[in-house]
């Protein structure tokens, strides 16, 4: 005669002196969907989806420990403090025994990986039957101990159009994480337990989620300096750095008091230079320098440098601002040349030059980027080509003109002219046919033109004497303009009138 008994029913049947015991049946569906709720240096919290057992036990062991399976009919004492429950063997401790779908394991070692296994089981009257196939095996790290001293002195140097050197002073963590965000302020903190992939090429490593645009992880090792590459010209970035301990999921980041550094890459370098350098309005100490700006590929701005000589090959340094002054010698210096212009125009009137001196000029195009964090313009990119030329100033203009011009030895085809020199180094004499050559300037007291006594001017009949005169001011009554001796004829002012 055959009888069917319900699972879990403990039955004792006495028949022909035999005793039959019916144990609980093993579950057929294992637990699943194990997830980490949280980790700390000494704890791991997990949740799961239960199988179809009436209960379940959880064992926890260091990652390298060999698994030990529960035995049917054995009851295991659980303790959420690792090492206090039943040891199934090889440090596989029972850390949970019950009907829930979540637990926290305490007493773990910081920065250590553990294997967690969940076994469904049924039991009746103290008889356990475990499902030991298809059970979930879950691995998780405890966090390393958090650092207590944060990274400091985050710097950005050697900035180019596409790269920058980021340096820091390490805290007391074993590693340093540097992240970089394409924005004027930093946002988003690294998440404990996350092992980010780092790359010094911006955009190639892991990003830290949160507020967009996301910062990319540039570095996560023990060093204190990197060269960040793959940056865009004229773009503002903000870097942040964090001290942390642990790797491979045990990462514990110190996220308070972290330093940040905002910088802007240099603007794109111009590709075309100015042309057609020319000079005008040249005096002994000034001249106007003009040029033609590029029709395309030029800079938004340009500087003009000046130095004595016929060549000027001194080039400005990128990321450097040069103050200009049109007064030679008062502006910033590029090498041995002075900056006489900095702007977006096409000419400059240069003063303060030395007489009889040749000067070489160079016009250098550049672009500039704005730091959107503090609106400073200090990210300059100068073209390494330039338009140059040279020009000599004039000699100093004399201040005393020749005087006492005297004509003698007059014939039908020649005349002798003599004069008293002024203070010029040289002088020129111009002769023009006709009655008018050019006017002479007299000082009103000692200047005059003297013609020796000539009988042809001793008129005995009517005659006309004519002169064009511009008077600054009459100073004497009957002031003479042309006279023949003291007693001959004269052309003069009438009394104190203006005629």
C-alpha cells in the first residue's frame, strides 16, 4: 500500500517493525537579484529576491576561501557580526538565517573582497533541506579606511591650446583622483566603492555622474602631476582633486575640503600675418607705421614691436600680455624690442624716437580667450610669423635759420649771394626765375637783406617799388620795408597806420 505525504511532514509509521521518516523537500527556486545597498570599511549591506524556500541562510567568506555548502539536516546559528555565527568551514560564516530579503554584515575587514552566498531551505520539526545548486554567489568589497588629510595646492601650468599640466600636494590617502570639467565651476563628487577608469586624454576616461557637463576622471594613482590633453582652444575648465584609499571597488574618497582650479586654454593661434608695412609722417623723433590686416586667418588683435636696427625677430611668448605705449621705450619689452601698439587697428603714430636712427618694426597677430570664471583676458596665442620693415628718422630740425642774405656782383646772368649761417649742419639755396621765389622771415629787429650800393637804384625820375608783406605786429612808426640808404627813397609804414 502506497501513501503520499505532504512536504515537510514528519511521519513515523510502524509497519513490520520498520520506521519511515519523511523529511522536508528542498526548494526548487534559488534566491536572485542580489544588490549592494551600501558599503563601509567594516560593513556590507545587501538586498535580494527570495526563492521559494521557507527560509534562507547567508554565508560570507573572504574572496579566496573555498566554498563549503550547508548540509541537509544541519541547523546553523547566524550572527550579523562576521566570525560570530557558525563556521561552515574555511571561514564560511553564517551571517544570516531567516525569512527577510535584506541584511547588513558587520565586523568585516576594511578594503577586503568577500564572497556572499544565499541558500534557500525548507524545514519541518528541525529537519532542514537546502538548495545547494544554482544559488547566487555575490562578490563585494568593504571600503578602505577613508583618508583624513585632503589633497591641496591644485595648480594649472604650461597651458596651451590643447593641454595643461595639473599638479597637487598629496593628502594622506594612498592615491589621488583628478577630475576635469568643461565649465567655470566644479560639480559632482566621486562615489565610494566606484573604481573609475582614468585617462589623461579629456573625455576618454570614466565620467562622474551628476550635474552636466560631467567631469571626466583624468588620473587615479599615486602621482602628483599629470599633463591633461585633448582640450579645446579658448575653453574654460575646472579641475578638482580627491585623496582616497583602496582600489577595485574598495575605493573610499575623501570628498570634503577638496581643492579646485579653474583655467582657460589659450585661444587658437592665427594662421595669417599682416602685410604691406609702410611709413609716413617721418620726423626726427616720430613716424606713422601702417599695415594691412589679413583678409582671413588673422588675429583679432595685434602688437607692434620696435627696436633700433634693420631686423626685428624677437617673438612674444604665448599666454603673456604686453602693455603698449606709442612713446618708444615706455611699453613692455619683447626680447630687446619695445611694444608700441596693442590693439585691432592698422596704424600707430610712434613718438620718442632718436633722430637719424633706423628702427625695425614687426607686426604680430594674436587671438585671446576669456576666462569665463573671472573674466580675465590672459590666454594669448601669438602667431610665430610676422610682418616687418625698417625706417630711419630725420635729422634734428635746425632752430636758427640763415640771416643777413646779401647779393653782390650782379650781372645779367649771375649774382653772388652771401649769408650768416644758422645752426643747421647743412643748408640749401634755391633760385627761381621771376620776381617771386619765396618769402623771407625777419625777426623785426636785427634781420635784413643788404644789397651793396648800386647806381642803377639811384632813380632820378618816377618809379614804383612794390613788396608783399605779412606783418606779425608793427612796432615802430614809419617802420621801413625797403630803403635806399639813409637819405634816398624808401618804402615804409605811414606813421602808425597799417598802410
